[in-house]
């Protein structure tokens, strides 16, 4: 009896250790972390800031959840900085529309958001290592609702789709209630192929940056010209020294013979 109890306890503790974000396995009802990453203009993917670079309201911290995640070296190079979104997500359990935080816009907030909308800012989230892109807003209005549709196969998350909604106009004194909802959808797609969609050409509809390409091309030409100039000057200098040396050697030979 004691042996059976010990085995059952050991297995339950093992499941608690094995089921989390580190190996992408979850138990029914287990908390799933949604990370806020970076934000920036859609036309320039190299210009990025922390998510709260814009004056979004900050949700209350969920107990027993980390406030941030330490990125790997490659993620640091990419400029990733993960912060807990504060959204309460449970594996395989739907969540109806829930307000996470509210704020009243000041003139400074409106100015910051409007500048971001003019540059078509987008933000990036991560859920179970899957990247999610979302728009801040359109024209002079901001999205205040995030609807996440999560596809899962048994104990693994396969796909995450974000749909923005509830556009609110940017006006000083305007109250914004930021909310979210979660819908879980079972799928038969395998875990091994879940990143295939990110390899499709039309998944990220990035426009071709002709100015950036021209700028890079001119930079290559300039640097190549500098290298060629240095080589030519070095060769000329060495050749001049060689000519002087040969001349001195010839004069020395003539003097010696006479």
C-alpha cells in the first residue's frame, strides 16, 4: 500500500515538473504564459522598443507567475525583452471577454498613441514560443480588445491567431477598457509541423524596402572604394620604396666594381 502511494505521488510530482512552457506540454487548466515582447513601426522592423514604450495601462501581476523572462543570446541580439502580459489563460479552457486594466487618456497619451498610429506601429507577443503580431490601431483609433484563438492537439499548443477589436477614438479624457478573450480549438495537426506556417512567404506581408536596399548597396560601394584606395596607396608606397632600394643597390654595385 505504501509502495503504491509512493509511486502515485512520484508520478504526480513528475507530471507537475514535465508540464510547462519549457517542453510545451500542458495539463488541462494549467496556466499558459503570454509574453509581451517588442513594439515598433511596421515599415522598419529594425526599429523596436519595449511594449510599454507606449503608454498602455499595466494589468495587475498574477500571483505565482514570473514578471519577465530572461531571453537567450540570440533573442537578446534580436532585441527581445519579454514581460508578462498579465492575461489569465488556462490550457483548453475558454475565457469570455474580460477587462484586464483601464485608463483615462491624457493629452500626452493621445499624442504618443497618435504618433505610433501614423507610423503604423505593430506589437509582437509570444505564447509557447509562437510569435504573434498585432496592430496597435487604425487612423485615429486604438484597438482595446484581443481575441486569441488557440489550436491544440492533446497536451500541446499548435497555433495561435490574434484578432484585434473594439476600436476606440483617441481623445483626451477618453476611458479605455483593455480586454481579452480566449477560444480553444482542437486540431489534428502535429506538434512537429506547427512552425511551417511561419515559413510561408505570405505569412509576413513585409513590403520591400527599396530605400534600405539602395542605402546598403551604396554603403557596400563606399566601403569597397575605401578598401581599394588604401590598397592602391599602400602598393604605391611599397613600390616607391622598392625603386629607391633597387637604385641604391645598383649604385653600390657600380661603386664596388670601380
